[in-house]
């Protein structure tokens, strides 16, 4: 057995002491990312929306590890808010090594930002697509990626719907915004091929989050929910912690060979979408 075959990967060693900024850190996948990265030795700043509910959730999360967590208000529709937020992270911790773009809206949750369908579509694209673009470019600008001595990571959360596969019945603006995130990731990766910045897109499938509950499951009866989950790969929803574990790997030094990858994290739904789209 050669020495490489017995080598072990220690995520804690690779992440300890680094700082991550997670947008949408009080949401389902975002909150799991915050807790997982903390568990792997990182300091984590995370964003939340302005308002009582967002601020209360942020305070509760920060109380779990106050020496290694900070919360920051962010409105992805406003470039000034994005820059102010990230500048606040730098002021608090002095660095950002990893950007995890988790914040976003879905077909149901976009109603918090607009009531008319056309306005909702615009909000979906402004938050999911343009907001992610501005977050990436602001991160790179602030960290001066061309001369940084330490490798940086950008991890964009897209979706199997739009990022990997096309699903009939999927809201057009939703799929379009997730496809834009995947395209942005590949373009950034191409531009940064000789830099010390690694860029990835992670495309979860049906994940047990409040957003998925609102967009898909809440309109079903209890019996329909059972049937739907049984039709999924492995007969279950993906957990947010499973996605967060992949994020931790991508944040580590070991992910460098995956630079530019748009990763299907759908447990097989991306290669066999018919298990739900063609259900009888």
C-alpha cells in the first residue's frame, strides 16, 4: 500500500481559524452551514433580513457560540447593503476566507417581497441571480483576490431545478434564477483560473427546509406528502445537514480540483428527474 492510499482528510485542520461569511444564515441550509462550519473550527459571520423575525433568529443563533459568530443585516436587492454588510464582517473579524451564498427565495417565499406575479418574478431574479452576482463581485473586490496570500472559496447554492435539470411545472423565474447562479459560477471560475480563488456551485435536490415545505409540501395532503417523498431517490428528503457537510468540504483546501464545478447534490434526482415529474 502506498502512502497516499492511507492518507486521511482532516477538515478541522484545514478550516480551523478561517472565517466564513454565510448569506441567509438563519434559513434551513444556511443555518446548517453556520453550525457545521463552526463545528469544523471556523469563525462564521452570517446574514439575515431586517425585521423582528430575522433579528430574533439571528440573536438565538449567535447565542450558541458568541465568540465565533456574528450576525449582519443584508438586503440582496441593494448593492449598497451588500457592501455595507461585507465591510462589517471585515471590520468584525479582519478577514473573509469563504463566501457561502445561501440566501435566496423560492416560488412561495418570494411573496414576502412582492404580491403581483410579474413583480415576484423580478424580485426572484434580483435576489437569487443579481444578488448572488453582486455578493461574489463585492467579496472579490474587498478581499483583493488578485494579490491575496491565502486561498479563497466562493460556494454558490443553486438548485437541481435550473442548475442541473429542467422540471416541468417549475416556476420560470425560479428555474431561470438558479440557472443564472450556475452560469455565474462557471464564468467566474473561468476568469479566476489562475488566481487563488476556488468557485463552486452546489445544486441540492428536494431538501427538508422551510422553503421547500412552503413551495411544495404545504399544498399537499398528508397522504400526498407520503407518496411524494416515497417517489424521491432513496424514498426521502435530503437533510440540510447533508448539504452543509458538502459545503464544509468545498470550504476546505481539499476541494481545489473541483474549481468551476456545478455539483449535483440531488441524490440522483438530477440524472433521473422522471421519478417525480412523470409520477402516476
